[in-house]
C-alpha cells in the first residue's frame, strides 16, 4: 500500500485568556440586565406617543407589557443559545473536535 501523507488539521483558534473570558461572561450578564428595562422603556415610550396621537389612555400600559414580553423572549433565546454551546465553544468547533478525535481512534484500529 503506498504511503499517504496525513491531511493537516486546520489551525484551531487559540484559547482566550482567562481574563478575557471573564470579561465576555460579564458582558453577557450586563446585556441581560440592561435588556429588560430598556425594552419596557421603549414599549412605554411608543405607547405614550400612541396615547397622545390616538387620545387613549391604555396604550402606554400595553406598550410596557409588550416591551417586557419582547425583552423576556429575547433573554430566553439568549439563554437557550448559551445552553447549546457549553464551555464557550461554538457548535461547529465542538463537532470538528469530536470528528478529529474519532479519526484518531479509527487510525489506531487500522494500524
């Protein structure tokens, strides 16, 4: 059987330093903490504007509720996305590492 050179593995991005990783995690928490009040505020402002234009009094409250619900939905989406990627790895990187580990095991069996 002729010798076949191994396919070089793509360069893996370097791991982030612990300090940088902590800043990224802090940014995610700050984003969640700011997101809910801001969406409620935007809903209230839009509702207050519509109250004035349409001469109603209930649209401001509905705007706050809709803004809060929209913010909560986004926070839940962020939490689900974070749950899919454990240890800060994106899904593609984890899958490629799993494939390369399986290839290494297969090479050991054939040799």
